[in-house]
């Protein structure tokens, strides 16, 4: 009788441990996914903002957006902005205000803290050598030709290696900046 009671207690203890472990996992998995998801999304959004800045600079210089990363990277490394430098206080009537045009390197302006990241611009962070999709073209909006661009990454690539059941609702969608059909330059995370 004591042996039977010992075996039942042992089996019950093992069952409680197994149920406790699965309960722990059911709580831990979504928390881990949310943390990793936010880490990846923040890194991708930061890079998409840099790409948008480069695209806007390209449009200012060339009148259109760029449809490939090689040209965009070359422009960042070699081109300059014209910046109006104001000397003196324009609000002070006793000071002579002068203005002069100054050229500022695009590389220094857009990537002032980390110029080595320019060559990695097409790479999606936290992935195995995945690149962003990039497209640029002229579109007709309200009967006017306007330049448009779109840089995107599918959520399946962004969340590769994570548990799929937590991002199943995002399959088939992209995280992107710009819109090739609407002609906007905003990101779809900025709603």
C-alpha cells in the first residue's frame, strides 16, 4: 500500500511539473516574440527612415526617386547638398546678416554617426542576407505625373526564425516606406 501511494505521488508530482512547464511556456513564448518583434521592427523602421531621407535627397538633386540601391548608395557617397548658411541674427536689426551657399556632403549629413552603414543600406536587419525590395517610377496622380517610390520587406522575412503562429495575421503584408501607387513617402507604421 505504501509503495502504491509513493508511485501515485511520484506520478502526480511529475504530471504537475509537466503541466507547470507547459503553462510557463504558454506565457513565455508570446512575451519573447513581442520583445524580438519590437527589436526587429525598430531596427527595420530606423533603416527605412534612413532610406527615405536618401530617396528625398535623390529627388531634390535629380527630380525623381531612385529605383536601385547601387545608384542610391553611390549618390550618398559622392553627392552634396546646397545649404544656405545665415551669418548673424536675422531678428536683430542692429546686426548685418549675410547668407552664403555651402556644400555639405550627403554622407556626412545623412550618416553622420555611422558612415559605414551606407553599404549595408539594402540589407534587412536580423535576417540572413535578405535585401529590401525597392521600386521607383513616375505615376499619374490627379492627372499630374509625380515621382513615387516604395521600399519594403515582407513580414515573413522580417520574422523569419520566430514562431509563426504569433505573426500569422501579417503573412502577405509588408513593412514599407513610400507607396508606388499613392505617391506618399510615409511609412505604413506611421498610422
